[in-house]
C-alpha cells in the first residue's frame, strides 16, 4: 500500500546532528552567515534537498516520509541561499548533496576546519565607494560645487581600491594615528606638510597615547610604509628635527585630517570610514 505523503518535523536528534555538522554556518559555499546568533537564537533555516511535499522543489515520490526528514536529506542554510537553491535547474539533488557533503566534511575533520579559517579576512569587508562629497563639503563649509570635487572623488575611490586590501589591524592603527594627530593639531607634537601631503605626530606621543610598546609601534609603522599609507617622517619641533609617524594624503590633499574633522563636526564614525571602508558617508 502506498504511503500517504506527510510532512514530518525533523526529530531533535536529527536537528542536533545537523547543527553540529554545520559548524554554525550556512552550507552554501563561501557563505559566512551564522545559523545561531550570539544570543543563542536559531536564525538559519532547515532546508530539504528533496522536498517534503508534492509540488516542492526536487520532490521524489519514491522516498518515504521518514526518508524526507532524515538527516541525509536536510541541510542548514541562511534565508538568502535557501531561496537561491529553489532554482532546480541549477541546484539539483546531486548538486545539493555534494554541497552538503563538502560543507560537513570541513567540520568533521579538525584539520579541514583550521584550513577553512585560513582565509584572507580583507575580502570579508565590502567597501562602499564615494559617490559625491556633498556632505563633507557642507559640514566643513568648503563652498564648492560638485563639478569642482570630481577629481577628489576619483582620488578617494582609487585610494579605496588599494586600501581595501590592507589588514584590519593596520587600518585600525591608521585610524588611531589620524585621530590622535587631529586631536593634537594645535600642539607642538603634531604638524602638517601641505606641500608633500603628510600629517605627522611625534613617535613618543603616539606610543604613549596608544599605550603600545616601541616594538609594536615600529611594526605598525613599517606596515604603513609597506602599504604606502605612511611611515616614519621627519618633523620640525622646538627641540629640532625629530622623527614622527606620518600619514600620507593623496595628490597633496591631507584628506585623513579633513575626514577626522568631518567626523567630529558631523558627527560621524571615523571607525566606519577608516576601518569598515564606508567612504560613502562623505557624500549623500
């Protein structure tokens, strides 16, 4: 006698196995969406490879109701990729089974987990380029027309193309130096070279203000040099020439100092711009 098709709820044991094998990540290749958030709420979706009911994607009439709710026919995905995989011409049963197996294999083998985590973290932050500079123009009262700022928009977006490849730790150090330099702009420990486009602050001030060792400071400044963002730079002080930490501008424009002032007056988050790459906040 043919079994009546019924949608059965997966058992708690099945759900537990699914979650443990998921690594708390969506099974779609490259997706980093969590299945359970920091508060312990399950935000993923339990997806059938072969649908639980007639008319559903990839429904297989030869399967039993128990087959359809078996762990081998289920996978965890985020809402977006659950929807994407509804395209049965692209995502066949075989394709989804292979996707499930590839994903779960990584978390069944500790070595695979370690290798999976060795990824370029700079690819995880998507930059938001500048569309215009109307907002910073208004906040800093430049009084310029859009047409007069076209070059600057191009310079910033070209800068962003290279800056997006810089590790987050280096971007964070740059942000901290920029903030400190702007805060001390009226003191003798900071200076600006508008001819060459460098803003500089004494090494000793940065080291002590940020509470880092000279070794760490040297490493971070060397990274600034390597990424063409800044470096050690001589500055004139009442005691004579001393070495400072310099941040480079573009085309002679000390744009990081302008951005720091913009963030103070707007107000706006310098971290969002310098670390999270949201340059779009400079416009409207």
